[in-house]
C-alpha cells in the first residue's frame, strides 16, 4: 500500500517536472520520493526472493525426508532378505546332516551284515 502511494506521488511529481512548472524544492522532493519508492520496491523484491528460497528449501526438506524413508525401507528389506538367506542356509545344512547320518547308519548296517 505504501509503495502504491509512493508510486502515485512519483508519477504526479514526474508530470510536474516534465511540464517545467516545478521549483527546485519540488524536484528534491520528487527525487526523495523516487528513492523511497525504489527502496520499498527493492525490499519487496528481496522479500519475495526470500519467500521463494524458503519454499525451495522446504521442498528440499520434503525430498530429504522422503529419501530417508525410502532408505529405511530398503534397509529393512535387505535385513529381512539376509535373515531369510541365513534360515535357508541353516535348513540346507540340517538336511545335509540328516542325510549324512542316514548314510552312515546304512553303511554300518551293511558292514554288520557282511560280518555275520
């Protein structure tokens, strides 16, 4: 609102200055108001730039949070797969142990039959 009022005043004084009906005092006033208006516009531009940067930073934070969740999910999947591999390996070794015991029992039975 202040910027709009300053811009209106600048436009009016600019018209007076170009018409040649102004005094030095009015010219100084016009220059001062132009400076205030340009400072206000610059601060608004700076504020808008900061807001945009904040939105970008917030978007980056959202992406980081999403990536962390995805990483945690991948870690859990890998941990579960590792545990499943360990269980499968254990079952295979147990079955191999049982097969070796059965085979050893059969060979002792065969030797005993030969000795009879």
